[in-house]
């Protein structure tokens, strides 16, 4: 039996190599698959962590039955994994799915990637907490605390989620029109607050997306939660190695 592992970074799954992992620099340029495989005595399949999450949700979670699926994680940053035409779409360099750095506003706030106005600066948990703090909402407890305030009717907190939801809706409209996306699964730390964001996302999507793909399209909060990456990595290990 093989082992699957998801790494937050750019990986080459065929070689088991981590090209760059910005938050785990010790793994940069490391042959993680072969190295771990020697220690464990089993084949190890290395995949990008959000790609593993996408495969998990697609095969066993909220993405089941979707034909063109984006799984987006709204967490510290915003990540994404794309399933197209019945397979995980990595792109020629393995970088596909980075929906967090889809530009929404050319002159928007600076993103950690260096560009301005990326989806991530509006819709990450980090962005929600920063906007809430700036609006005077207590943020001890992070985005979950902001969600509690919003549910209690705090208009400032509700506005923060409205802005984040609207940003997701604008991004989704572009993706629905470009890819005929039929499902978007929302994961990450903000998934539990998706009900606060969804009406605003739906409004912006409805203003921009073509009606035919829009009829088919739906959102779904993650079903597997924190297990999605583990499930997806295991599926990838099994299917790519026959283990
Ligand atoms: Zn960015």
C-alpha cells in the first residue's frame, strides 16, 4: 500500500519533488517522495495540498458528480484545485487552480503575491479578520468570532462577510463563463461562515454569469472539512501507484 501526502507548495508529483513550499522552506527542492519512501519502505505520492483537497471533495465529498469543479479554500490565504474533464487539472507547470490570485481589482490592496486586488485580499480569513478589526469588530478568536458577531446582527461584521462573499461571486462569474464550471466547493476556515457570504456571492454571480451555465452551477460547503486533503492524497496514492 502506498502513502499519499499533500504539501503546501509547488510539487512535481511524478518525481515526488517539492519545487518550492513558501511556508515550509525546509522542503524546498527536496525529493520528498523518494526520501520518505526510503524511510517508510513504501511508495509515496506527493501532491499539492489543495489539489489533494480538491480530489477528496470531488470523489468523496461535496464535489461528487461535478463535471467542472473548483474547490476553493478560504483560509489564511485562498487556495484552489480544479477538476476538469474527469481529472485533476494541474496545468503545464503544475500551478493551475490558484484562484486566490485571480485579479479582481487592478488598483486594489496589495496581495502577498506582490500584485494588487487579488481575490485573496478580499476573501481570505486573514482579510475578513483585518477588515473586521478596521471596522471595530472584536477579532479575538479570529474569523469565527467575526461570524458570531455577524450572526448576532452586528452590521459591521455582516458587511465584512458581504464584501468577502461578493468577491467570491465576481470570481465565480469569471470561472463559470470561462470554464462552464458546474460546482464550486467552499472549504477552509471560512467554510463555516459560507451562509453569511453566499447571498452576496450569488447576487454578484447572477449579475455576471451567462444564464445557461448558471442554471446548472451550484455552490456547496465542504463535506469533508479537514479530512479532505487526507482522503484526496490517499486516492491519488492508490490510483497513481496501483497500491
Ligand atoms: Zn495575489
